């Protein structure tokens, strides 16, 4: 499984292998950068009907091209 992260410096999406719990695919969610390599993802919509009320922290390890996911 994997995750796509938008890199604002390169103006493009980057794909990472995801280790750990995979968050549901979502849209209209909130996300913010924590430190240099952690992303907090909260809420959003799944399948146009289901409102998500969960959070996950994704730790990006660019040198290894992988991401670690932890549900809160």
C-alpha cells in the first residue's frame, strides 16, 4: 500500500510505501505539517457519504521512500 503526498517545493505529488495502519482514502480533510517530517491528517469524507472523525500521523522518511502511519 502507499500514500501520495504533495511536495510544495517541487509542485508535484510523491508516492511513499506506507508501513503501519493505512488511513481510509479521503477528501475535504485537514492536514498540517508537524516538525519537518510528520503530517497530521484529520477528518474528511469517504465515498461522498461517510464523514470521518479520525486522525492519523504520517511520518515521512524520504531517504527510504516510505511513510509510517499511526492512528490517534
